[in-house]
C-alpha cells in the first residue's frame, strides 16, 4: 500500500480506534463481571476462561499512552534511597530528566541518550533502575512528534546531535555518555565534534550499546530493508501527516504504529504465542507470569511518532550511505573526524544474538576512534542475549552493568 503525504492512513488509524472503543469497553466490563467476588460463575473454570478471554481482548484493543518512569527508590549498600524525578532542561522535542537521589549522593554523572525510534524513553526504565545504585543518571526523554506544533520547525539528525551536545555542555565537564542502539551514531558524532573543538565539556567517556555505527557489518533484516529500498520508497510508504486532533497537526512523521507493526511482524509467532500464554496464565491464576507479560507489553505497545526529517536522515546517512564509517559525515558544514577523539574514552557493547544491530556494527567504533590509546578503549560481546537483552534484563544487570560501572569509574578518576 502506498502512503502519500495527503494519505488518510493516520485518519483511518484514528477511526479504527474509535470504532473498536465499544468492544474495548465491553471486554473490560465482561472481565470485571466474571471476576467479581459476588458473582458465582467467577469461581468456575468457565468463568475464569471468559474473564481471561475478555482481558486479552481488552488489552489488544487498548490504546497505550506514554508510561511514567515511576522510579521512586533505589537500593544502595543495603539501604533504600529515595529518587526524585526532575526536568533539568526542556526543549521542543526533548526533556532532559534527572533521577536525583535524596541527600545528593556524589556519584559519576551519566547522560543516558535514549533512542528516538518509535518507543518512548521509558523503554529504558530497566536500564535506569540497574544503573541508579552506581551512577547519577540523566536521560533524554524524547517528545512524541505528533504533540510538537508545526511552528517549532523541523527536527533532523543534525538537530539530534545538537541536542546531545547542548545537554552534555549543561552537565559537563565530568559527564559520561551512554547511547542505546540508534543514538550510537549521533553520540559518537557529538563526542568527535566536541573533542575536535577542544570543548572543555567534552564527555569523559561514551558507552555505545547495540548501535549501527557501521551498518555494513553483518547486516540484519532491518539493515537489508533500509539498503534495498530507495529513499523515494520511504518517502512514499512510511511518511504521512499528523491528523487534526493533535497539537502537531500537519507535521510530517513516521507514525509509531507503523514502526510497531514492522517490529511485531519480524517475530509475529512469538507475539501471538505470548498472548496465548497470557490467556493460559490468567485461567490458571498464575498472577506472576501474567504480570510479567503485561508489564512488558504495556511498554512495548506504547509508541510515539518520529519527525519525518529525522527518520529519513537516519535511513539516508546511516543505513544507505554509511557516511560515518566512510569518513564523509558532515555536521553543520564541517567534516566529522572520529580520530580527533582523544579525551573521551570508548566502551562498546554488543549482544551475541542481536537481530537489529548485527555483531560488529557497534565494535566498528573502536577502529574509527583511532586517536584513543588502548587503555581508553574496551569492547564486550555479551553471550546469550539479543538486542533487548544487551541493555535490559537479568544478564544486563548481572554481567553488563559491572563492566559499565568499572569502565566509567576508571575513567572518572
């Protein structure tokens, strides 16, 4: 299906949700009725099955808004420390959020640069939680493009880099950067620009996790799609305009629901099985497994729109022309030279089974940053994890976090 700028696709998407709202309401009511303690059928296998089916229907027809980070505490040295979430800086397309600890505990300062890739920055909640006991964490909380009015102008890849530089200067000169997936390229570019300019606020280190620094290495299905299609295809098939019922009316975007559809189609069987398993867990009364499922999908199904210019820049410069590894990347009219990085140490992390950014794509940064001595560079390949597992989950907490904390601690001295 071809999607033009005047395509009604987004409007049809909105109409779809409006049309299924009654079904969502009925499913929710049925779930509540068949679980009510005063209803006898709630204590039967049939009642539990109806309630379980109603909940699955309610969840797949639900519209998921942006979740909260909701991080209120962290554990340090066996003690619970209160966390306050504060906005340090706010720009049209992003908030700089600080997870401040009660008592202003002195720790290395980390700016976690979240991807602008269709999911909210809250997708990194687990990443933040795992790092909080050891680091003073800030995060880029990107704003849904459909909520940014047209008068704020375009947002391109160059603007993303400018935001990273501005936030780094705000937090410098002792800040460390961490990029998860997509922002590995703009963070590396930002570090190169600041090092080349002898900026006193250049970051002390940067940690790049599962990112497409050189997408030519071990290309995945995502890379292949980006390489096989011409730019005109992306312009025609995935770019549309925000409908009238949002503040960003008429802004050109790559809709989050299209991104989500693409991700889910890559592993459709797994997602269908997961919802079938949810039904079984609910019928069996396995609340723990059901809660784990709902926690993951509440986040996964919550999506946001990307500015079209930013998305197309990434396709063109990162996935088609490979400007950074080719030595042709330009920022504000000047060539970017990763070899000029001499102050910012480099840690690259990859997952053995990553199907988004293939093994070797992030490690490519090690070669590009040729101006750094071996003592300021480190690479780690985590066995047994895919793309998500390299920055979240048990293996991330147990195996990857200690490497990050040790590296940052070494470079923070």
